[in-house]
């Protein structure tokens, strides 16, 4: 323990990578330098612009070296993030604006960089989507590197982390997180800021390293050498825990270890109910680096591959070849397992290029997803051509997001077939026919499911949007977030209708929203009769365990009784009691 140990306390954060571990705190000081603010004369402007150019060139060289290091050790997965940072360095929204301010306001380059960075970060703060909002940290990482180089400070200092360390920091640049994780000496990460989509979280999950992010002021509270217990599942950090708390933590860690052992046993076993109903469990991913963890946890394929990350931190959209290389990699990695790639869910508050800072009054219901793609045929056709080319390399399924009616589905499929014909005329090899489905996430699609099922090859229910649209609430709004109820009777009726329509048409139906990976709802989803559930890697073992201990007939009977009730609270209580009665309460949730 450190000479001045922190008093025993518990810090709450966000569980970003599951697991429980105990180690000594290694507090990484990555505090931002104090930025000098200087006025310059007109004759000094050219010199200051040259300083800025030199710092950009040096930053670019450093990032390229880091990228090559990571490619040698970890392959290309984490290196893609650094390539995005290199693109951001040259983005006119950063570089041109900094140069303009230097010349117009006659201020030094460091000050200009910080001013532009604040402006860009504020634009990110106004984005509702958590994943894109989290990218404001990338702006900080890039700006901090440029400022350090302007000031002649050393960057990318190699850090010797002792064996068995819990790394505690305000935030971690992606290169630092990846380099530290691969040493094998880091037991866990704890950061003050971040979310489940921050780079630290992504790297930690890929390395199966427990992590808690968003643990406000943890880096200021925890002292070097403190004994730190990290629960990356519950999002808790126990600092110098008292004997009774430590005993409870050790018991929880032992239970988690038992579950992990059971996971290894279950990994190769199918998710089959006690009365023989088979449900396929697949994974949701955003980055290729998540694939190893997905396979380790027994995923039978990918049920949702989000492709928006290709548009991050760049002023120009990705080329067809960039799309193709990415899709080919994931298809080859998964072999014969199905890979469901969602076409771009861009628009609204997620707009690529120089338009990405524009904000619609109501982005959740604006020009987004399939609507955006059909309004930007150039972007859409680039992706569709790449998907067709990549289809020769694996078991591809493609799905269109936010379909609200038959016209959109037909138009999207028409674009796909037009691209297929175009590639054929060019003599480009494409795969055979693959399944083309839709995400059912609007009430209109739910109630038109019988019609849509005649022209879609499969349904994938996106519960996140379906629930908020059905209940007319913005789940990002804290004032009404309490109304977000997956077991609301209207939601259950909508789900029942969607599954029934798919059954009648003879097409498979899956679920890829958060509800799919929450074991509290496994009984309901088994009762509804879904063919597939798609979730994050760490959720697969517990859901599989529950499915293998449930009877579909018993689950169906329970759901029928629950749907005779009127409120979400009544339904929740009834199903909780049912779970306890059939002996599932002890299964970790």
C-alpha cells in the first residue's frame, strides 16, 4: 500500500469490460499541459503557421510509427484507430480553422489549437448517439499531441507498469490502452471518463481485461499503490476495501470464475431449451478487434456488424476498396458462420464529412439510416458494391436499418440489384445470392410485418429504437428515461406480432437490440419464439445458461399469463416471481 493510502471507499462507474480482479493501483498522469496564450505581431504570423505545419508533420510521423508498432504486435485492428487520428490531423475543420485563427486573431498556435478543439468537442456534445459522442475524446487526443509537439514536450513515453497493476487514468489514448493491454501486466483499467464505446472499453473487451470507465475523479481519488478491487461487470471500484468488503468481493470473484469455467464448458454446446427448442446466439460488433472475444464466448456468428465507424474522424467518405477490405476481413475471420452487416445508419446526428456537425431539430426521427442512404445514393452504392464484392469470402447477410414501409425496402433492394448488374458488366466477381433482411425498429414496420415478410429474407428486431418509438420517449432524455420499459404491454404485443408475421411467411426472425442480451428477458424472448439473439460477447454465456435451463412450453405459459396484466410494473413483478419459482434466481444476471 502507498505511504499515504486512500481511505477505504467505493467508486461507481460504468462496467465496460466484464470480470473481477484485485491489484495495486498504477496511476498514469496524462494531465493536459497548461497552454500558453500569447499575442503575436503581423510579422510573426508566417513563423507561427510554419510552427503549426511542423507540429502537424511531426504528429503524423509519430502516429504512423505507433500504427506500425501495433500492426506488428496486434495486427491491423487497433491500428485503424490511429489511422483515423492521422486523418483527423489533416481535416480542414481542424487544420484550416487553426491556421485561420492564427492569422486573423494574431494568437500563438497552441492557443488556436485549444480554441478550435473546444468548438469541435462542443459539436460532439450535441450528438445524441453515444458511440459518436464518445469520439470527442479523439479530438482531445489529437489536439494534445499537436500542442505537446508545439511546446517541445516528449510524447509517447514508454511506461514500465509493474506486474499485477490496475491502471488508473483520467483517460487513455487508444495507443496507450493497446500498448499497456498487450504487456500482460495490466489486470484492469479504471478511467474517469468514457463509456462502453470508448477506446479503452473496446481494447479492454478485446483483451478480456476488466475495465470500469466513467468513474468520475478516480484518478484524483486513488493513490499509487492502493489496493484496488475492480468489478468490470457491475462497474464498481473498491479502494483499499475493508476486510468484510474484501471478503464479499473475493466471494463474487470466485462465483465469476466458476461462471467463466462453465462458459468454457458451454462454449461448444448449443443454446437449447429443456424441451428441445434451439436458439442461435450471435454477437454485435463495431470493430474487428472484438472478433476474438466473440469467438471465445461461443458466438455462432455475427448478428449485427455496425459499419458507421468507417466514417469516423475523416472529411472524405471511405472508398469502395476500404469498405471491401473491412468486410472481407470479418467474413474470412468468421468462416462459415453467418455475418450480418447492417448498411449505414448515418444521418440525423451522425453525418460524415464536413456536414457532420450539422444538427437536425429531431435527429432520431430525421434524415437517417435507410432514408439518408437513399438520399445519398453515392455513399449507399459504394457500400453495396463493396458488400457484393466481399460476399465471395464468407456467409454474408445484409440488412437495411430503420425500414418504415414496403417502398423503402423495394427501393433499397433495387439499388442492390443495380449494383450487382453494374459489377457484372464490369467483369467484377461477386458471390451468389445472399439473404437480404431488414431491421424492424419502427412501429410502422412492426404493424406492416406481414407485408414486409413477403419481400424480406429475414427480420432483425432493433429493440432500442422500437421501444422508444412505440412509447414516444427519448431514452437519452433523463427526464423521461424512466418510461423506457421493454416489458410494456404495447412492446410485447408488437414483438408478438412481428414474430408471428415472420413465422407465417416462413422467414427467420432475430433480435439485436439491448433486450436480446439482458438475461432478465431471456424467458420472454424464448416464449416469443425468436430464432436468433444477438448481443455483446460477454452477454452470451449467461443468456445461453438461462436458455439451457428453461422450457419453451413453461416460458410460453408464463408470458401468456403476464400479458393478461396491464402495466409494465405488474408484468415485471410476475415474471420475476416466475423466474424465482422455477429456480433461475441464482443464475447470475
